[in-house]
C-alpha cells in the first residue's frame, strides 16, 4: 500500500512541475484548445458508444476527469494533502486505481506538451494534428497511455464491487469537505458512480481501447483515420 502512496505523490509532483512550466511558457490557452479538440475527437470516434445510455456517464468521466481541458491542479493539491491518510479509509484496490488515474493524467499531460511543441501554434485540424502526432515519435508512450486507460477501467470495475465501498465514500463526504478536499471527494464519487452503472465493464472498455490502438497504429504508419472536427 505504501508503494501506491509513493507513486501517487511522485505522479502528482511531476504533473505540478509540468503544469507550472506550461504557465511560465504562456502555453495554457493552447493546451486547453488542444485538450478540447482531443475530447471532441474521442467523442466523435466513439459516437456509437456515446449513444448507449449506460456508457455515457463513464465516457463523460474519462473526458471530464482524466483527459479534458479541466484544471486538475486543485484536485491534485487535495490528493497530495491527504494522500498519507488515505490508507486509513480507502482499500488497497481503490488506492491502486487512484495511482493509475493520476499516472494516466500525468502521462497525458506530457504527451499534450509534446504535441504543443510540434504544433508550434498551428491551427488544429485533422491534418495538422496527425502530422504533429507522428512527429512526436513516441509510440511507446502512446501505447502506454492506452494501456493505462484499459487498466483503470478494469480496476474501477473491481473497486465498485468491493463490499461497502459506496458506504465508505458516502461517509467520507463530510470529513472531506471539512478537510478542504472536496474536489478529491467529488472525483472519487464520480468515478464510483460512472462504473457502478456499466455492468460488464469489458463490453465498454475493450471496444474503446481496441479502436484507440487501431487509430494510434494508423497514425504512426502514415494514415489519417481522424474525423474532421469543426471547432
């Protein structure tokens, strides 16, 4: 369990340093625009999944809480503030899922900054994005990002089945607010609610990651399977 705590702290600090660098370089608006474009791409590429009611909340959780343009700095500060105490009220499986989520967020941020460096302020289109994506030459990291999405989905499926986990989260709501970590509490509850409704998680996560792997491979091989995103 202490390993999960150490990993969470390391990923949080890495994200904080990169976020600070983005601010110093004046790239925040470009980063937000990139993430909005990527979210639209995800929703468009997986439009059929988005139309299935039981999948909608899980898709929105990934877009809003892990991959989107939202400022995660307050949530990350909340986590670092209470992470040493988390082992007292969160089961090991939940801590492992949180570590994967934070690592996924940190890795996605690194990949986004690499994209900004290649885009160099260019207007975002399917062609400019594909060219920048290939120029990053980081297929190993891109594959790892998709692996983490898959792992997180399957881990959360296990967490929501833990006896009493819903009660634990509900009981932690008031202490979390009093401790000033309400943002973290909302993140945990949103993830629990999203995956509680899914039923068979593999029916959701396997098609998503399979398609993302196919898109990644096509992009790195010189093809462009991206939809035309009108912004």
